[in-house]
C-alpha cells in the first residue's frame, strides 16, 4: 500500500517511518524546504530513541521518501495522514488553520478515492470540518477518518509498533476496512482495534491525556500535603499504586507535567466543554495546580535563602520536559530558569539532548556545559528538573568536591534521603522529609 503523511513533526515522522518499516511505501510531505532537504540527505530532525535506525533503513530501501509538493506526495497514496500542528490559540482552543488549509488543497488534488486521516490531536467535530473543506473542490468519493495517536515521547517507536490499542473513528465501512488492513501488522498479538464514530475517537484522545494529567496532578497535591503532615509520598505512591483499579503508572510526584500534549490537550478539552456551556471544574483545577507545581522548587529555594537569591549561582540538571526527548515545550525547567533569573541568580545547565532547543528558546541567558559535572563548580546548589537515567547514580564524592555548598533541590525525587543524610547534603525533594 502507498500512503502519504503530511507534516513531519514528532507524530508525522514516527508515523511515516514505522509504517515504512512494515513494507508500506510512504511519502512524507512538509513545506519546510530546508527540513525536507536534510531528511532526503538522511538527517533526522528530532531525537527519539530507536527512530534513527528505522529512518535510515527505510530511506535506503526507498520505502520512505520526502517532498515539499503536496500534489506529488499524495499522487499514488491510498491513505493520506494529516499530522499537522494544532497549537492553542488565544482562548485555549486548538488552532485548526494548518489542517483546514491542507484539506482545502487536497480537495483540488484528489482525483480518485482516498482515505484522509486526522492523526493530529483535534477537537470534537474536526473530521466534519475537514470533510467539508475537502468537499468544496473535490469531485470524487473520499472518506475522512479520525485516528488519534497515543505516543509517549521517549517510547514512541515501541508505542507505534506495539500499540495498546488502535482507535479508528469512521462512519464508512470501506474506510474502516482499509485502516484495519493498514494497522494489521501492529496488532498481530491480539491488541484491540476499536472502530467507533469520528466524534468519539476525537474525544478519546483528549479524555486519555486529560485523565493522565489529572492523575499526575493529584499525586503532586498529595506530595504537597505529605510535606505538611510529615508523610512520605514514595510510601503513599506504593500503597496507592498497588490497587489494580488505580495502577502504578503516572503516580510519581514532581514539578508538574509539560511537553507538547498534556498542557494543550487539557486546555483544549476544557475549552471544548466551555463552548458547549459545560463547566469542567476538574480540568480547571488540574491546570491551576500544574502551573503552581512547576515553580514549587523555586519556592523551596527562596525559602532556604530567606528570599534573597541575588548573586546566587545554581547548577541545573535536566532541561527537557521528560527524559529521552529533546522536547522543551512547556518544560518546568524553563519556568524555573525564568523565575530564578528574575530574582538575580545565574544558572549553569546540562541536558543530554535538549540544550540546543533551550538555546533556541532563551539564547545565552544561562550557561550550557558539556557534561553534568562541569555545571557544578561555584554553584551554591544543584537543581534537578528532569529524571534522565545518567543523573540517577552520580559520583557523589565528585559532586561534594565541585559544589560550593552541599545543597540539592530535587524536583524528581531521584535520591534516597537516608543516603543524602549520610553524605552530609542538605536535600530538599518533593513530598518527602527535608534532609538537613
């Protein structure tokens, strides 16, 4: 089968590459000429574990191609995936201008039956809008399908190749059958393919991400309460997570969620509810709590230094919103950096993958170091904002020699409090006792 993927961002590139790996011929379309040129030369534009090998192999075997021409990209495609950005607009709603613009263009280009698939995360009713936009100029039969993605950054290849479930939203039996055939190689072990109407499929993605965001936020609230009552959030997490009705995942306390999905999806779902005159109080609380949680480490720092951070220097480990990605969209680290700089502090930072993107976002407002230990000399304290694996078992003796003061503020609860006490650190984490 031949398919086209319009948009080569995080979702589009993973989608196209993984389909190519099953023998499908894929043409990825993007209007960024420089980006397309780099991909044609074998340069992958994003960091995602295990993606580069598949990317290179399928280019070499000519199953994965790239073009800036929408007409060329869809010419032989039976299925066209739209994996375009849907950023929040001024009022929090998902901005559909990119999707609807491409849909109108497709209307003039489609000359035979094709299935157009919304792979982007879109509000309820978008499939109908896309169908109407295409129909303005299209003279032949076509179908529009909603096929939400459930990819975790850092695990996207595994999630795509071995999905927990595949959701296909379509009122067309013909389109549903084609989509089922396309996804058959990924569900050979029996994982379910759910066929439903378009609106239910669209809402499923928002509901899933919003529920997980609420789960994270609830545990962060519990962590904050733990500090007040003298409980240990790690113990609470174990006790709660052992309940099969709740599960162990997304229960780790920290400094809030970020990234490209949770913040905008929660916001968009709340906005959709508002459009239908429904007051979604839970989502409003989730957003409010998460914004405060991103700065909880700053509050701890200011309290330790009696509100005076002027002239203080901090080492910061971790910039990406989560490990195993270079994505810094809505990353708590950026909020922490901004708050500390406003207080007159300086920062030296290290991240294995995200420093380039942070530099694009904020420039040289902070110092960037070649390895984590080079961020430590002269630092009054170490701050941890991302739980990268290499931060989990550092050389503490080396840290003690390099840090100006034996002070750590840990936003991801990486270290054992007993060990920190034995080493002589002041150690302040989330939802646990402060080691002094």
